C-alpha cells in the first residue's frame, strides 16, 4: 500500500503554510504600526499619559 502523501508533498505544504504565516504576520505588524502612527494619535496618547499621572 502506497502512502497517501509523499515527503515532497509534505515539504510543499510546509512551504505554503510558512508563506501564509509570514503574510499574516506582516499584515498584522503593518496594521499595528499604521494604527499607532495614525493622524491624531499623538494627542490621544498624550492625554492618556496625563490622566494616568493624575491618579
């Protein structure tokens, strides 16, 4: 009885999954950076910092 998937098939699947993971990680990282540096964020973060020190 032959195996369902050969080792080359597993290597291909592994490479595809690694690529998908890299794309997802890069997208999440880019969105996080853009969110932090969005227009108006500086004032928002400064207000949060001032309110934290008022307690």
